[in-house]
C-alpha cells in the first residue's frame, strides 16, 4: 500500500485532541479509534511486539535482522491527534491529479488555496495534490507522518532490507503539548529517534522555539455607566491596553526564521472580567526570557495604574529548544542528510517555527530531531500534501534505516564536522 492510500484511510478517523481536558491522556477518547486501527495494521505487517497503552500510545518493536543487532536502536515517532479547529464534522479528502500549480478552489467551501499564500504550490505542478473539501482540516498533520512510517515498515519487511532494531511510537495529544510528558522513554528503548511531523519532504530540523503560554486575568469594577465617572474600571478596555503595550510587529504575521513573537490566541469577557491568552515563542533562550519579563512588566505597570490585583498574569512554560541536546549528537542530522541524498531528495536543514514531541523527548533523554512529512498549510482548511511528496519522504525514512544499519555500533562516532554542516 502506498503512503497516500494510508493517509486517505487515516484522515477520515477524526482525532481532535481536547485542550480543555488536558489533565487526562488521551484528552479525547476518539484517539483510541485510530490507535487500535494502527495496532492492528502493525500486527498485519507481521510485527509481533505491538502494544496500545492505557494512555493511548501505540508502541511497536521490530528486532534487527541477523548481523545488525548491534546497530543503534532507531525510533520513529508521529502523532495521531489533530487540532480541534475545523474538525467538527466528516473529513472528505480530495485528490487533484496532474495539479496545474495554480490557485485551487476547495470544493464548494468558498475558500481557495492560493499560490500567493503558499508559494511552494507552484513547484507541485504535475503532482497529485491532496486537500480537504475546504470545510475541515485534512489531517495530514500528522497522519502523513504516521502513513509514511507505516509504509516504510512495510517496505523494509517485504523487500527484506537489512536493518538494526527499530522502534515505532504513535502518540496522542501532541497538538495540545501534553502527550509527550506521558511517553515511556525507557519502555520505548531507543538510542535515538526522529519525529516525522513537519513541512516539505527533505526538511531536517533540530532547532525549535522555546515556548510558553501567558494568561492575563483582568478584573474590572462595573457600575452604571451614567454614574461611572472616576469609578468604573472596564476590564475589556484594559485588555486593549495590555495588548497595545506589546510590540505591534512582533506577531506571527510579521516574523519569520528565528524571529520570535507574541501571539494573542483569544480574548473572552466583558467590562467586569476579561481573560487574554497568548503564546510566546523565541528560539533564543535569552530573548525568550526577555519576552516573559516584558509581560511581567506590563502586569506590574497596569496594577500600579489601576490598583493592585486588577491584572494577574500566569505564565506556563511549555517546551524548550532541543538544539542544546542535539548538538551533542549531530550525527543524527548528518545521517538524515545522507538518507535524503540516497533517496534523491535535497536535504534542507531549517528551524521549526513551532514545536514537536521531539523537543520534550530530547530533554527526557531521547535525542529526537524532526523530519518533514511533505505537507503545508497545517491547522486549517488550507492544509495540503502531495502523493509524490509522501513517496519521497517514505523513501527518505527507508534510506535512513539503511544508513543506521550500515553505521553499526559506531554510529555515534560520525564525523565531527557534521555539527558544522548543521
């Protein structure tokens, strides 16, 4: 079965994680629907050591072929959940063979996938493009990664490709940032791993944002507006004041590459009480701390102006930049580059403007860079991927297995200048 065929099967199983229920893992019971399907499929491939945990992690272990038992234990990880936005009804994937590289109306949704918003579309001319009907997400984030890992496993098993010990995990709740904290790293028993959860094929990533969520709770003082002079404190207006105190061009729309940002997720409330929620991101640790300090200064200044307790700020750190971990084992990046070249795919090392399970796992003792899965436009109805991109990334994963098998037990002694290349 080709990777895109698996993707079409997986995306119709809706698995939105539930941020309001992040005290439980999984946050949504629907994630078990895909987990059990994948476990059955793994067993159908002939893999005997397959387990679905009570927390909805699918774990599988494939023993090494004879003569490669001492090769590094190589892990592959992808997440099963999707965002909850645009995932409230049936997902209808659409195939567009021989795509012309131009703007594409998405069914009858009134939405159009445009080259202006996604310039890489022009490079997809002649490929088979996969989208939703424009009313939902597609779910390629990260079911494309799941499909590519599964297809890689089928390839090495049916073709008898020599390999070292292979570990696979399909995880819940990545989209709400809580799944990885329940990941049983010792039970997974890998030396290194790769998440397959990114953008275009050939992308290799080991630098991600430092991340936090910041919440302002603003308490107003409500009285009749006719007698409000000198008395009323309008919490909704104070929320506007808080936001105006932040740099106007340090938002996701105005930043790229390694530039950090403040992103207002939402404002809820009225004149009596208002809540504002932000996510804060920066690759540089010092700049990240400075951003949080800015938020604390706003809290302090607002309370000095409007009275102590008017504004309460809560900051919750979410994940760290895994670069500090991966720099100690840059052979993982060097090997990924080599696998791309062997698969005929141009390797591109760039930074993640987000995070992956691999970030948390790296700090839990499992070095875990990220590889692209071939898609774009995630977290909304413009999500898309190509059949050919998925095939290419599946080939990269297959070649990566070969690279580690050939390196044997000396994999960690890869050339020291790999770090310079990264």
